[in-house]
């Protein structure tokens, strides 16, 4: 039988085999038999070298045309089998009543958190996360907070009744320590997350709330870098009319330490001139030493504020407890 006749014969057999494939595995087996490395069309191509030179173009063209036809048939059969495989075995009963998809939206605290993170990302900050159940080293010791510091008072902190005395973190600064332990400078991160403190629930306090902290460490970082970053973020969050002032304060893990007040039209609507909104400062050299950084080489700043405070100002909410009551009438407004 001539090579051209063999091509027509193999093509016909291939088309039948592909059409008879009952499922995808059988189809792949048929494909391998004809188009695989050891397939029958590969064998035909190997015969081209034995033909007279003048007959090779026509034979090669015939083989390629037959192969293209088989590949088209293969693709069509595969699509048909994939469609059949996706059809449920049990037919759908279209007479059943429809299901109404419940409407939903992001919680207002989630919306505000996303906006804050987005503002920091534009300034080149990455997002870091860490555990809510912490040990005393990461929550206090490494942050230059000695054992007799008021923040370590058992009456002000939620400890778990376990031998190692883990606790619910009181701030997300513990994540800053974890990041610095694992990563060499420079560092530029924000850390949003839930924190826990022994506060009685009232209109402005809750035993659990959300905080976001920023940390920037590099060579030559100054307090001016901190003030510029804070101003850019708060103006994006609360409007271009925001004005800030910085007051001396004390935090054990920053030196110097500052509190930030701000004013804008939202504050004035509350009948106030200034409102405290955040704490900040240059990272204390002792903190750098605790994580193995050389304070003579590296400098940095950190600051943190409550996400609920931003949300309450933005939306005109006067009771922080509304965020946690899961009242759909309240949540549907956002």
C-alpha cells in the first residue's frame, strides 16, 4: 500500500476511534495511539525519508492535512465529553421554588480598615499580621515594658489560665517585634488587628476593639518622616481640612513619644476644637537592641490608632457598641 493510501486509512481509523471514545480517559488513549510520540502518524512521518525526493512534498502535505483534521476532531470530541461530564447525573427540577440570594455588604469597620490599608499601601507599606494570643515577651518585654509597668497589671490584661501565662494581646505592637525578629531593615509595615483590654463597655470603650499600627525603619529616618506620613494618611481618611498637632507624651517603646490631636469639620460638629486620635514616636533604642538591631545604624518610628475611632468620626456614630451588636438595621446603612 502506498504511503498516501496509508495516510487515508489511518485517518479514517483515527476519526472512528475518537468518535467512539466514551469518556475523557478513553479519548486521551485514542489520541496517544495516533498522535503520540509512538503513534501511527509519527510512524508515517518516519517513512518520508524512504520516498523519492520528488514524492516527499505531496506525502508530507497529505500527512499534515490528515493530522490537522484529526486534531480538530479531537478538540470537538473533548469539548463534547467535558460538557457531558459537567452535567449533573440527577436532572434539575426547574419547578422547585427559587432561592433568594441574601444581600450583604462589608462591615463598616472592615470598610474603614480597607481604606486605611489602601492609604498606607500607596506610600509603600506592606501589611503584616500576627497571633491574637501572645506571650509576654512579644507583648511587653521586647517593647521595653518592664514587669512592674502599669500595663503589666493583671487587672488590666486578659491572661489565659495556662502555665506559660499567654494573654490576649493589648496592642498590635507585638507583631512589630515578630517582624523585626525575622527580617532585617529596612522595614515599612502596617499592622491592623483586634486587640483586648480590660475596659468596661460604654459608649466610647469596649473590651475588644481594632487597632492599626505603622512601623518604618531605615537609615536616617526622622520625626519629620513620621509627621509627613501621618498627615498624608489622615487627610486621605478624614478630608483635606484636617489639621494635626503633636503633644509630648510617654510610651515605653518610643523616645521621644507624642500624642496626635486633630481637628476638622467633623470634630467641630461634635462641639470640640481638638480630638486625640493617635500615639506615636521614634522607636526606643532598647527595642532595637531587643531584636538585634544596632540603634547606632538604624532609626525608625511607630504609631498606632483605633479603627473604631476613625469609623465613628467618619459616620457620625456616638456609641462604639453598635459595631458589635450585629443589628442588621444598623449594618444595612453602610
